[in-house]
C-alpha cells in the first residue's frame, strides 16, 4: 500500500513527516476526528557547495537530522531518498 502524498511537503524538507490523523477525546469520551500537522519552520540554511544561503521550509525533525549530518550539504547527499521525497530534496 502506497502512502498518500502530502502535497505541502513537496515545497520543503519534511524528512518523511506527514499529516497524522486520529481522535481527540472529551471528558465524556466522545471521539472527534482531528489532524496533527508537522512542526514546520522557515529557515535559511547555508550551503557550502553553492556558497550561499537557501531559504526553505523544514520540519524540526529535518533540522535535527541536518545537525546530525554535520551540514546542509551532507544531509542532502547522504539521506535516503524516501526521506527526501519532495521536489525540493
């Protein structure tokens, strides 16, 4: 089964994060459908290969992975394609 494409994720680096759905429960345990959106931030990331800053939308998960990779360029080079599933990545 293929996941549905989260179109907003095509415009930035979301590192595989998608919209999640579930229920919110009231005090009387009534269930109401709701969705959770990824924690998206607008950031300027410096690329040493390009020699300039790139403004993009990234999730908090992607920012942690960029820090772990050491740089924005390393993140783009060594991250698996399933996590970079976007036009930007």
